[in-house]
C-alpha cells in the first residue's frame, strides 16, 4: 500500500471520547491528507469532528457500514476487531471492511505476546475467558472484564473462521502459523500476516504492544 493525495481511506472504529491520547486516532492526527480520510465510529463523534475538521466523520456500526461496495481505496482499522464481540461479530466486521475497500489493513493485538496490551497484565489472556474476566474485574478493569468486550483472535486463526462471511473475498490464500512471541521487540517486528486474502488484499497482523 502506498497512499497518496487522492487515496480514499476509511478508518473503522475511531474513538469519539473528548479526552484521549493522540495515538488513539493516530491516522487522523498524523496523516498528511486528512481530507481523504473518512472516520467511522459508534460513539458520539462531535468532539472528533471538531478536532479534525478536514476529516469526514460518520457515526455507524462497523458491522453494517453505510457505504457502497469498493467505495474506498484502503480500509484501515487499528485494534478494533477484538472489541466487536464474538466470532460471528468479528466475521461481520471483517466482511464489511472487505466489502467497502479495495485493499484492507487490519491490526489486532497478538494473543501470543505474553503481555495483554490493553491492560499490560502478563499471561492472563492465555487462560479461559471466565477466569481471565474475573482477574480483570478483581484488578479494577471492569471494561476488559465484561463478557464480549475483549475477544482476542486465536494465535493462528483458521481461514475457515472468516471465509463463510467474507463474500467479497475470492479466497483465503494463506494462513501462517506464527510462532509464540517471546519478547516485546519480536512482537513489534513480526511482519508475516496470520491471514492473507488474495482479493481484495486483506491482512490481519499482530499489533505492536506499546
């Protein structure tokens, strides 16, 4: 991907909170052609629109995007798919991203990395959901401890998990079994996709922990 001054980009899952770190909506914050960006989120996005007046803002459910097929050159989503619900909701999310984009780039935290990147708690995300959520709640992380709020993808997601509901993808052409990450730096430098679809270009890539 090599976006330019006329590349239409859709950012799916932006934050509408008035107080947030710049890194949360970093595409809107740092991209040099904000007039080419459309930002979609479920929150009230008035604060985001005021902060980034050149960005087109749309309030919508990412599982039911209000755009025509292939409306965007690139669909981008950073660490959102793990928050949309269970497998069926994740399939719907990915399917919609693939439907409206000619190319799709989605990141999600690596389950193999020993530190859970939302909470910075080590190893807890390797345990069954009920135990994991109980630990989150005990440590005061109510959001992460809520059923359905945080569903990390498997270490090596099967193409079958996404093929059924990704009608626009002609095939899932590769599935790389990533080795467990044993260091923070390795998690940041992994570039092989866990899922790769040939049409359109679609990748789920381990997200750097920061």
